[in-house]
């Protein structure tokens, strides 16, 4: 590609509110890149870094420029990060700088980060999308499908408040069932006023706001209905966030008989009591990025809310998933399952060193899943989730946390 064609192409992509990295043969920029002048950990640094190392980047920006959301078409329309206080503000999403800037992709999985990525379940079991039929359920055979790992999505209708990403795909599960699908992922920037309405709470002026809603759709474009006996799939949203030594995930749940039995905490072995405390209607999970652990909640006890609080930066993050206690949810355990449709609806993961001392992060995750999608030919399954960040005055955040989650920040802090 010659320089003239490259510049014309970049011009049109920018006109669509997409940022495009320079072609390899384009002249070197004389100005100092923003990421070299911005502090690491800020939104400006992450935005400049992503533009430098990937192709299509979309940015949603509020009218006052304080709330920003960074999107990537190269990475399946995922939300890479966001901020509530402009370019110099805290970058909420975790990004894997080494992998994003690497010249080659990894074979099994490319954990580039992002505070909400689109995946599909189940991960393990006889209907797994991540293992081939007959393979044992271990890390050697685990393979993330390309459509949710390495393939770019098409982007349409991008502007400063929303963008739509689409992709067609075909793949099979462990049992050999073939799925032909169309994916549509819409992402919308929320205003502070909309956030107040969604939360049903007044957000005071000394609290900065950033929020977005994603609407995720899967359509059965194949020649067969999807039935339980051959395996169903789900929409799985995973948010990777930057931890601090004082970050705690807070998840309220319904107070029912034997509620504790519907909370899984032994994915990677028994958790120390100081890292997970389960009360009668809320749990506290330490997410400092220093101890590999994971928890999950059944739809029988989960409420449509999960949160985290960073006591170092005074950031309250709220996730609002959809929960249907009467629906089947795929089971992602790495084994042939007796109950393949009794899985979790909400999960949280804390990264930490592996046995050999290496570590992917540090980061922590809050995840949610749609019910298993039993779709007839041509039918569409839909799953929405809202993510909201509130940052600022501790006293005001304390009041909001009590109102939204029913917990006292001072108690958690102790």
C-alpha cells in the first residue's frame, strides 16, 4: 500500500470516529506520542497505547468530555477501558500491554484484557465450546474459539454515544453439535442522569460518573433448532479491572434456606476466611490481584447486581446483569457433568501467581452469563448488562453503597 492510499484510508476511518494506527510505510510522527507524556494508569495512556498497537479503535465521549469509553473492533467489540474524569483520570479497565504490543498471537488464548468482553459458554463439560470431543479436560487441550479471541468484528453506526459490532461464525461443541450464528453487540454510553435513573439513586455533584450498557444478541442462522439434548450456548460477559491492595468485591444475594450451598468457592481450592466472608445476605471477596481464586453464585440466590470498591482510589463499580432464577444456566466445570444446566449466573475471579510463580495480571474479574439459549431456526437470544463507575467523595460513596448494596463501607474497610 502506498502512502497516499494509506492516508486516504485513515481519513475515512477517522471520519467514522475510528482511530487507525499508521501504516508501516507511513512517515514517522515527529510529535511525541501521547502515551509517552501521559502517566501510566490514566485513560490517555491506555487510549494512545491501543491506537498505536491495534487497528480500529472507537471512543464514546460524554458532552463534557469527562466520561469516556474505549472500544476495540479488533478485539471483538470489547470495552477496553473507561474513565469518569477525562484523559488524566483513572483508567478502570485492565489491559495486557505486553500481549497487545506483541508481534504474534498466542495459540490457545489471548488475554488482552478489557473491562467487558463478549464470550460464550459453556467452557467445560460434554457441551463445551473450548474442548474437542474426546479430549481430556485439562489446560493442554483447552482452546478459546477464534471468534471470541482473535477475529476482528465489523463495526457499524459509530458515533460519540454508541457503536454496533457484528460477526458471523460457525463452530461445534464437544458433542459435535454445529452452531451457525450471527453476533450483534451494541454499546451505549450513559449520561449521569441516565445512571441515576437506572440505579434509582441520586448521584451527588461531588461524585464523577462513567457508565455504559451493552446489548448482546445471538441469532441461530443454521438449519437446526438448538435443543438441550445436543447442547446449548450462553452469552458470557467478563469484565477485567485493575486491582489495588484494598479492592473488595461485594455481591448481595437472596436470604433463602441453605443459601451458602448455592455459592461456589472452591474452583481453585479452599479459600482462606480472610479472603471470602459470606454473611446472611452479602459476600465480601478480596480482589487484590495477589491470590488466584474464584467464586460463583447460582441464579437461585443471585440478585441482578454485583459491585467492587477500591479504597485506595475511592471507586465504586456497579455491574447490573440480568438474572432469571427459573431459567437453565450452562455449567462450565471442566468435567463430564451430571447437571449441565445448573451453572452460575455471576462469578468473580481474583488473579494471582501460579504454581511456577508466573502471573498473567494482576487483575480481577466480575462476570455474568445469560441463560442457556434454546433457539429455533432464525430466533435471537438477547442479554443486556450495565456497568457504572462512581468516583469521588468517600462520604457520598458511603451513602450510595448503603443505598444500593445495603452495606457500610466503614465495616468493609475494617
